[in-house]
C-alpha cells in the first residue's frame, strides 16, 4: 500500500493549491491513504471547522495538527466529535480531542498517531513515554507517526526510538523539507521534516518583508500570508500492510 503525507498546509492559498494538486498526485503514486497536517490551514493561522471540512472533502483520510491546534476557539468541539481530526497525543489528560486515529479497511487497519516534541516547544507530557503507552494499545502493525517538533535532534531520536516498532515517523512543524529520508532498520520510514504546502517565496508561508522587519527591529508585527506562488511538499511511504514494514519513502515537491 501507499500512504501520502502532506506537510503543513498554510492558509487559504496553500489549501487551494493542495486541492488543485491532490487528485493528480494520488493518481500518479497510486495512493491508498492520505494524511494532511492542517494546523495552519485556516486563513490567519490555526484550523477551523471550515478548513478541516475542505481538507476532508478534497481527499484527506486523517488531518493532524500541532502547536497551533487550539488557536481557533471555533474548532474546539470538533476535536471531540470527529475521530479523524487529531491533536498531539501528549497533551495532558482532560484536553479535548484525541491523538490517535485508526482507519479500518477491513481487514487491514492503519493507525495514525500525532505527537509533539518538547524541546523549544510547550511543556507537554514526554512524547517518548506517551508513544510507549499508545503502542501498547494499537492492534495493527501499520502505524504512522506525525512528530510535530522544533529540534532536529529530538526528531532523529524519536525515529531511532521507534525503529522497527512503527511503519513511519514523519517530522513536521519547521516547514522546510529535509533531504534525509531513509528506512531505519529495514522497517521504519523516516524524514526529519516533510515541509510545507503554501507560498514558496516566503518565510515559512509569511510575507518575507514582514519577517525581516521582525528580526531587524525586534518589534511586534502582524504576520500576513505571502502572495507568492505556492508549492506542495509531501512524502509517499510504500509499505507491506501485513507486516507494517516500509519498503520505500519518496519526497515530493510539486509546483504549477
């Protein structure tokens, strides 16, 4: 089987571009399952019921998030009502939503886990401890982890920690695609960051001049989405659905 994972979708322009590109990519790579990180898919940051609905209608099977998961108040109820919208699993007990989704193809099941790192991020529960608890309760070998983290060292460590235990560990959050895709231990596909889907000539999707001013003058600025042409970043992971072993990981960069 083939799973397509799309890196952080940024704003309405990124969502529009994904909608234009997704069908062709799924057809080209013979995709069976699609996972999209949509934590920035709403205009102005965060995710809303409307942007989530768009991602699902255009072909996502599961939508993951990260540190911006609760930025928009209007999405809070959706985390409890939709089993395919995830927030990081290592939020404390009692927080709305869930961090694991299981897609049942009968008899094949595919689990998607959303985790967040803690280095230079919010002080959530330890993701290494949390993933051990999660894996003990999953009854399929086909397990895909979106690890939303800032530090490359923490992402690398998680990849090696889960080597042979999950099908893939795919990093998100930094919006820059890395060229280190690999199959760890002959089993687990890994990439430090999948990248982003949104305005390419930007600073992580934001108008470059605004970000430059912030760094130059150290003053508050209002981030505005860049109006440059979009590109799409993602990976395709091919895997044996009986054993959960990855056989290939391919980076994707798509432009008009």
